[in-house]
């Protein structure tokens, strides 16, 4: 009993010792940075998604894609499109916000690249980014299947996995890296991530109910190519927030270790 009490007390002390995350400040910085570079950041997400939509529509037909009525191969192609376009756009935005590390230790940064260079860097990292994105999607779906709370927790757990791929050139271990960085901060991170997820839900509802069913049903190609426009801005803001959050968590979690290493060699 005493051991249990001591363990609980140790956990509370460790949690109290955590420096404040300042999630409101991170969100404010994200909004400011996105507003300052709205066009290139949005384009980083919009263009790959639009290209993927066009290719999928050319193969299966725009109306078929929008109605999701084209069999297992069509579903697989659409999911592949979203994973690839999301990975390319996500990595590109993170690189434009943060810039890559020169080494995996994360102690030296290059200047953030421009849009074309960011896409180039994203294509290099595409296989590992797509795999990490797929794992995150499966984890979220399992969380929603179990209940809302597990999915909510997964949002906090894996919030900075894609930035870890982009900046540190990680593969599967980006998931563990995100779990380590968010430890002790997962609930506030999950709360803000969920709030930023709401515009995507609203955009999807408006697209399905208003644009597609009421206005553009007569022209499937117009609706298909309009879909990336509807989702681009809220999706980009979520990625910018993840990149800024990752930078903040790195400053909190890695800085003490760097200081200790520097003290050893001083």
C-alpha cells in the first residue's frame, strides 16, 4: 500500500515538474505564421491533393469517385491518393514551417525551404511518410471504433509523428518519437488538435450537402476538383499547428539533454 502511495506521489511530482507547454501560444503562433504565408502553405497541400483527385477521377470517373461506388480497387486507389497527397502536403508544410535538421540528432537546422524545394524533400520522404500516415489512420479508426475517448487520446499521442518524419528523417520510429515528445502533454494537445479537426468536419459536411448535392451534382468534375479547395485551408492549419507544436516540444524535451551534453564537454 505504501509502495502504491509512493508511486502515485512520484507520478504527481513528475507531472508537476513538467514545464508548461503553452498550447495557446503555440496555436497563436500557428495562426500568425499561416496568415503570413497563406498562399504557399495552402498550395503545398492543395496541389498534391488536386493532382491526386484528377488522376483518380481520370481512371474511375469523377461521378464514380464522388459517389464511392467503384469496388475494392477503386476504394484502394482513393485511399492511396489521400495517403500520398496527405503525406506529400504534410511533409512539405512542415519543412516550410520548420526546416529540416542537418542530422538526426536535431541540433542544427537549415533554413526553411521554398515551395518547390519542400515538395522535393517531401517526395524523398514519401515512402516512410505514407507508412506513418497509414499507421496513424489505422490507430485513429481503432480509437473511434472503441470509443471517442481512445481516439481523442491517440490524437494527442501521435500529434507530431509527421513533423518527426519531416525534420528528423525518421521512419516507423516517428510514432515512438511523437509518443515520447507528447508525454505529459497529450490531453491539452488532443484538445487543440480536436478543435482544429472540427473545420475539416464542417468543410466535409458543407461540401457533401451544399456544394455537391445541391449545386454541382450536374457537373461531377467540377465538384471533384472543388473538393481539394474546400479541405485545403483547415488541413493546412492543422499541419502548421503540428509543426509549431513539434518545435515547442523539442525545445522542452531536448534542450535539457543538449545542455547536459554541453556541460560534459565544457
